[in-house]
């Protein structure tokens, strides 16, 4: 490996740059932030004090605030930006890179079209390029600390998949190839909504039974969505599937779960979001998008539907719970 550009210097982008830098000390890893003061602060401290404090950046991590600074040397980019910024970053890439190879660790959907990112990339770039997605149960702080982590990788071509496997895989960061690019993305989106739902339930102090029921029925909704969008059902059992669902629904390192807990405890949606400060709550945006897709596909997704009404319809968590509990009985697999 010679070099790679990690686009997005939040906690996750920084953690992934650490994985690359530690795996390949002779390679240059570019870490891009669009905020010049943030870049300067990281250069001085050799640490991302705003988003991932306590983890020193190796010398082979070069911090940049202009993608043009690395465009002549590198064509491999890993995007770890909020989903609402994904399209605008692609437009920057289009202007600077002739034939990029693009991977992403962003878990979201295009805000404009409600398409998955593998559908958006070739349209925005006006060309077909090698693409890949990394997804799975992975809290940034634990990855940065070198704690054992395992994720899924899907790519559109074997060569790019092999290069990414060689770049990221190590004894502390295991990468498993998965053929289902659609499934990895779908799972990465819906698990955010389920984490908000379980967080709300825990904020209401509803107990472990309720949490288990929400996760299990949430997986049923995920199965329906995967089937409708052309994903493989076995991806539900992958690291990107049930692995990520379990992680984000049960541990308070998940910003989506923390967001839900604050709402369940009585905070307004606006106050809960403000309390998380720097943390982007992807599930907030995902909920509106997934509801639109579910309605387009004619899917019954009651948990996602009630989360939508809480976030955007002013419904109280108690009323949403009553709506779920008052549903008529049904067969489990229908």
C-alpha cells in the first residue's frame, strides 16, 4: 500500500486512519477535514482532540484541509463523512480526480434521492468507478485503542476488494469479504433507527424484555427491507447485519441509542440532538428516508414508523409505545 485519503476527520474517519497508519507505517495516510482550524489544531496536537481525544496520530498521517493537496499522489479515497455531506464530497472528488477508487464507511442514504450510495456515486461522478463499502460493529474509540474488531467489506471488483483487505486487515481489525453491497448498506441504515427505538425504550425504563422484543422485531423489519431492495437474506447474520444491530442497540457508545434514551427520558428531539454536541445522529436523517422507501415499497415497518412519528410528528414516546402494543395479533413470520 502506498497511500490513501480518508475523507472526514470525525471520530470514525480518524480511527480508520489510525488502522491504516499502524498497518502500513511506510505509507502516507491523508486525513482530510474541510475545516482549516480543525486541521491546524490536529497538526499541532498530533491528536483529534475534538472528536477522538487521547489517541496520538502517527507521523505517517498527514492532515489536509484541501483535497487537491493529495490528488496528484493518490486515487484511493475512503469516505467517512455524515450522509448529508456524501453528495457534496463526491462533487469535490469529481473536480479533482480523473479515475478514483471510492470506498465508504458512511452509514446512510442519499438525502436527495433516497438511493443507496453505490447508486449515487456513478451518477454524480458521471463515470463507473471501483466502489466498496465497509460496515459492521465498530465503535471508533475501541478501534483507535486497538481493541479487537471485525467488519464486513463489499466491493464492485475483486482487485479493489483485495487492495482494501490488504490495507485494513490485521489481528486487531479483521475484515471479512461479503458479496452483498446492497445488504451492507441497508443494514447500516436501519440499525441506526433500531438503536433510537431501543434507546427510547430504555429511556422510558421499559426493561430488558422490551429491548429484546424491539431488536428481534426490528430484525424482521430489516429482513423485509433487504428483500424489497434486492439484498441477500444471509447478510442479516453478518457482522454488518445482526452484529451491528446488537452493538448499536445495546451499548451507550452508540450516539443513536444515546439520542433515543434522551428522548425517552423526556427531552425534546431538538434538545436531545443539541446535548450530543459534535456527534452526528445518522438515524435522525435515516428515519425519514427509510419511511419514504417503506411506503414506496408497500412495506409494513411499525417500529421505524413510530420512530418517524416521534422525531418528525411530535408524537410522545408513550403514545408511540401504545400504538405498537395495540396492534392486532399476527403470525410471527408474516
